[in-house]
């Protein structure tokens, strides 16, 4: 036997010996609901239930009462929403900041407005600005 034949025989023997370690794959059908659950997508019914559970919280009920809306009226309005509207409300509830107050943004907006009016010469609030007039 030549050297290349021995080398090829050894390589084939090694490949065949490792072939027993391969694992087989099992394939099954996956339903749409299983994929949706794994991706975090909620059904319209689940989103509607989520909004209704938010309405049952004491702080939310108190906030609704302050604005003159009863919890029963809010539940009736949620029941009247379309699936897309309920999805939007549920998304807003999930992503809204806690406290729902943007005091820093309001203060910054007022500062910028006053700064611009100072620069334009309409007001004189800040001593560090010079009017363009």
C-alpha cells in the first residue's frame, strides 16, 4: 500500500467511527399559538383581559374616579374597543413611564422658550443672553 492510501483509509475509518456520535433531529408541527406565545405575542382576548385587570387596580380606579369615570364605564368602553385599539391600549400601558409625569421635559421646554425670547429681545429673563435687537 502506498502512503496516500493508508492515510485515506485512516481518515475514512476515523470519519466512520465518529458517525455514531451524531444525534438525530426530531421534527414536529408547531401551531401558530405556540409560536405566538414564544414570541411574546398576546391574543386579543388576553390583551383585553390585561386591560381589565389594570382597571381593577385600586390606584387606577381612584384615578378614574378623580376624572369622573366609573370603573364600570371604563370596562364598557374597553369591551366596545376593536382588537387593534385594545392592542394599542395594552401596549401603551406596558410602555408608559411610571408616574406619567415629565416635569423635567416641561421645565426644559420653558427654559428653551424663555432663552429664545431673550435672544430675540422680547423678554429679559436671563442675564447671560444678549438681544439681537
